[in-house]
C-alpha cells in the first residue's frame, strides 16, 4: 500500500496497515537535502526533489507545497526577502488602512512567480511522486488579511472597521478559491488551508470573519473532488468544534490543545485529526520513548482517527534519529477501522 492509497483508505474509514505519516517538514527537508531555503521556497525544481527524498527515506505518506506563508501575499503586493538559509522576511508593501484593504484587487495565480511556482510544483509532484498523497496549499482568509495589513493593524480593524474587513476577506477568499482550482487541476489530492492567526482572535471573531469563508473553501475543494485540510496552529481548544463544522476532512491539532478526546465524537465518518505531538519538546528534544508515547497517546485521544504528525513544523534542529523514531512510531500502530469507528460512535453517544 503506497502513501496515497494509505491516506485515502484511512480517510474512508477502512482498514490500513498503519496510520498515515504526514510530518510538516520545510526547513528540515531543505537542510537534509542540501537545498538553499531561498530556492526551496521559490523554485519547484529544487523543492520537489528535496521533499521526495525525505518521503522516500523516512517513509512519509505525503508530499506538500508548504514552505512559507507569502505566496499569495507576494501576489497581492507584499515585498518579501528570501535569505539563503532562513525563513522569508516580510519587508513591506502592507495595505495602509482598512479602507485600502476594502479596495483590494484580485490576482491571477499564473501572473505571479510564487503562485505560478506552486502550480508547477504540484504538476511536478504528480509526474514524479504520484504514489504519495499530494497536498497543495492556500492561506486562509484571516491569515492572509494579517499578512496584508500586519497583525496589529488587522486586529484593530476587526473592531474599528469590520465592514472594510469583510470586503477585503471576500476578495481574499475569491482568490483562494481560484488558486485552489488551479492546484487541483494541476494534480493535488488535497488542499491545505492555513489560517494560523485564527488561534489569536478567539471564537467570536473566528465565527464572524473566518468560519463561513473557510467552509466555502472546503466546500469548493470537495466540489472539485479533492480532500480538504484545515490547519490552525496554536491553542485552538475553543475553535475545534467549529473547525470540524467546516467539513474539512483533515483537522490539524497543535500540541497546545490539551486533548483531542473531548472532540473525537464530533468527527463525521470522513473526518480525521492530524497531530498533535509537540514539535520542539517531543520530536526535537525528546527521546525515542517520548516520541512513541506521544504518537500512541494522540492515537488514543482521537479514537484511532488521527494521522501521525506534529502539531506544526518539525524544527530544523531535529536529529535524523529522532525523525526516524517518529516514523517508526507510526509503524508501531496497527489500525482497526472497526475499533476506531466504535470509539468515535461511543463518543458521540
């Protein structure tokens, strides 16, 4: 069973030999493959071989387009600097006011280098890595608004000028939907929606500004016949019920959430969690025993409906032996779909 088959079968609720392994490796993958991070972010011809090498050598079941949050932002006009061996840096170009945000204009993904590169990346993954679960990516509405206005200004806009925010978010969502379409047409099995800023704004603002737009994105992914993944890192304990209600097939859970157990019974038959090992305290700094215990505890909390992953990116300082231990921990779990469904159903009862 290859990674794509394993993931799709698991999402269908059927038996697999082990749970899928989907660690978020970005800086780690670039360093392991000896690729400059500036190239990893901007050039699919450097990125795809690096991701594929990690998948092949560590037994990952997916490959992803993840590298940084600035693909769409750069298309909207944010000025981004790309250090050779570090994360991209936002250098300016922010919208000066909420009123300016309300006049935001949509972009064509094929007319901008970063968004066009992502589409080419998926095409390349489909060509050379079709046995893996291929995950494209878009920024969620709140995360993208934060990129365009700056987080402090964005936070004030939610209260000071909500009408302007709604107008901007509608443009952002429309562009994301277009970008989703291009990525699925290019060959993505799944689209991740990254809306990290939502964990900082609380459930009321989340429901006011984000929920319906994220759901619209998820519905569009499903309309195209693909899988939807929702990633909001941080402590989303108050948001998880709404994240599940978006209908996302894969709901990421970060280690800051105390437990997935209270929410496992809310999952529909097609939904699973992904997470939630601490990427620093456990995956980078823990022992192999710590890593296996965390993977097994996540599996238990989710009632057997959990893709093996850390809550967010695996840090670049993680040792090869610890990543090998993480991969081995996923192989130590034998999946029983009947047991998993029974646990989830008892939780709903």
